[in-house]
């Protein structure tokens, strides 16, 4: 069998260049091997979009993306392109189908960010010096470092700069 030819597949080099190497690009030798492997995959019938999907790392934490790509492109690891396309078209079952259903529902209901809204409200209360929501249900701790109205403390942050934090003992948001 003839070695794969990069000239036959001009998209091999751009495809490798577009891969997400997570800030650690491969050396020239490893890059050359990846380009040759991508060209070989294209020679056996893979199409560019399917190959991009197959190589996508998603949110996986990897030490060497280049090594993962090289492993996935190895002849004994690379699935048959027709089988890969068929599996991609197959409907999801079991837990996968349930999770994708939840994600679809979440997209339909719009951006719901209850925790971000809560923190935004707490930040606004701190900026304008108002009493926190629910202050009447929790008595003030009496500590001289804790502001009785805002239920916040002035402290030095981990970076050495002054910061204001919620009182752990009497701010209503810190009572669980």
C-alpha cells in the first residue's frame, strides 16, 4: 500500500491547524505525523466534517491534545467511516436520550440563571449600602467588624487588597 499523500488531500494541513491543542501546539515532527494521519484517514473515506466531529475533545481535560489526536487517528483506533456516520445518525437511547431531552427543554425555556441573579442582587445590596433581603429574620451577630445594616465585613483579600465580604454569622444569604 502506498503511503498517504498530503498532496492528495489539501485539507489535511488546514484541518490539523484548526484542531484545539489547548495552548500546547505540537512540534514540527508530531505535526507532520498528524497531517499524514489525517491524510490517511481522508484516503480511506473519511470526510472532513466527520473527522472534525470524531476528533473533537469537547470539555475533556487532557495533558497533550496532540497525543490524543495521534491515538485516535492510529490505524487500529480509527473506526470505519461508514460505521461512524451510521452511529452518528442513530437515535439516542437510555440516559443519553434523557439528558439531551433535558438540554432541549432548557434551551426552550430561555436563559435561566438563578444563582447568577442571586449574586447580582447581593452585589447590588452591598454597593448601595442597603439592608440585605431577609435581614429581619436573622439578628445581628454584634461583632464590631460587622456592619449592622449591610451585614458585611471589611477584610483583606488573599491578594492583599481590601475587600468586603458577607458576614458568615449573620448575613441572611449565609444562613443555610
